[in-house]
C-alpha cells in the first residue's frame, strides 16, 4: 500500500536505494531509511507537540532501532524514546535517545529491573503491584525515586491479543495511593494502548474506549487530590492526531510509524510527514516463470488487514520510475520468509536485479538489516551505515574469519 505513496512523494529514496544496491554497498534484505525525511518528520511532530503542551517519546522498534535514525530523530527535536521492551530502550539510548518510558507494552522482567533503573527512565509503567514493588526496589538500590505510570483497564477497552493486563480502572485512585506509598516510587499517571486507531470506514483516526477510560481516570485522580497527572496515550500517532489527544487530556504521545510516514492514515491521505522507509532486496533465481526474491524482512504489519503487496523489479538498464509494480506472493505467515516470489514473463527479470518494496514494517521482529541514507535533498546521497534489526552492528565475513582463526 505504501509503494505508490513512496514513488509519488519520495522517489529519490528509491533511486538511491537502487544505486547503492547496484554498487554492491547495500545488501538485499535491507530497509533503507531517509534520515533527512525522518528528521523533518520528527521536527514536525515535536513542534506540534510543543504547541499543544505534549511530550513526545519516539518509538524506534519499527525501524530496527537504527542508531543513525535515532540521531536524526534527536536532531528533529525529540530527545527521549519509549522502549517497547528493555532491549529497545537500551538500543535507543545507545543511538542517543534517552529513556523516556519503559515497561509498556512489555513489562520489565524481575531480574532485569536493575538494568531498567540504571537507564534512569523518566517514566516506568507497571501492570500490577508486584511489578511496582520490583520497580521500587530497583529504584531504591539505584538511589533514585522513579515516576511510574499505571496501565489501567476499563470495561469495553480493547487490546490486541497478548497485550492484556493492568489495574482495574474503577479502582485507579486506590491503586495510585498504594503504588505511591511504595519506597522508591512516585505515582505519576496512567496509560493504555491503543488510545487511537485508524478506522477504514471513515478513513480517519478515531479514539478508542481506552482513551475515554484514561480521560475519566485522570479526572478522578485530580478530584482525589493528585496533581499534574500524566496521561500517556500511544497509538497511530502523527501530527494529525495530536490535537485530538491533547483535547482528551493527554500529556505524552509516542510517534513511531509517524516518523517514517507509515501510519494507516498516511496510506489514506497525504499528511505532513513524508514516507521515509523502503525494503530493498534482490532477485535470487528464476524458476517456472517466477522470480525468487531474497527475504528475511518480509513481515508486513497486519494493522491494515490482508492487503496485496507489490514490488518494483528494476533491471540493470532500467530507471525505477519507468518500472511497473508487480504483485508479490509473500511467504505464508507460518513459513520462514527465505523468499518471496513474483510472476514474471520471459526476460523480465534476471538474478541480481534490484527489488524495492514499500510496506509498513516492524523491523525488530525480522532478521533484516537497516541502512540510513542522508543527503537526498541535496542530491548527494550518502549511506551512513548498516545495522542489524536490533540496532547492533551486523557480523561480517571478517568476523567469521577472525572467529575461525581464534578457534584453531
């Protein structure tokens, strides 16, 4: 769905990706990220958040926790990250984004609480009192008082399967008092996910029951005497959604796909944020009138449903702008994505041809690589670095040879 958008609004990213792949500098199974566009997108979110009195925490899991992208996000004005898990928080901090929020969506494991405390996060979400006790003990040991958010659940709230958990919303005041009394902790506010979602029927972002629950809980807490109650409201976050969230009482927002222009709303209409990511691969071989394309990162975020995927197969003598997209048969969800296949007429593809996809990614759940490209606007694109899906440097042949030598 995002390939036509990418071709229309950021064709320079496609052209640079093709050129770098043809030169041998960019391996297949790599997500390329337009760092300049990410910086502009972050600046747009940051400016609107500042206008509305919101604090923005960047979500970097979707882009493989790429440290070059983290630096671009910081340059755009967003200085803290939300770690969907502890590894995410560590990787973002390594890339220059301080820990803004940990423990949501994934709780901090008991025996890693000390690591989370060492990051000195601004906020730490807990789903129950046991997790609060663990956070408190780790914070005391680290010599600090930790602001905590309570994940709350109200009747009618919706969660993705496997995301459930939290304090009963109707007991939020009592829960806040109990958590606030735990040594090392200070109750700071409430959170849930998702607070907003894309509605295909209206073609717009709509508030979920979770957001209503959060707004009601904040009012109850304020009436009970709690001051400066934080309301963390993640989900489908872009400039277009921020005013709605502020009106509901939100104080914290967490842009993720908004930073690469890949929220579902971006697929429905042009927004301020530019599309800034593409997946680059290569034709491996031909078999029975099909081109087999290297995989490894062929995970299309299912938030938009079961949509058809298309790709550009760009021959060595072709320009990407002149190529017609071809339907891709993606690997089954239960299969390992060694390859995707594309039906091609005779002579339409050869091994080594560049293949470019445009879809909504979740790089951190794949074995893909990421690569930031800067300088597209100036016409002098530069490949900044290649990283693994967890934000670390990928091991290369030199590492393998060194390992074999050490083993001898």
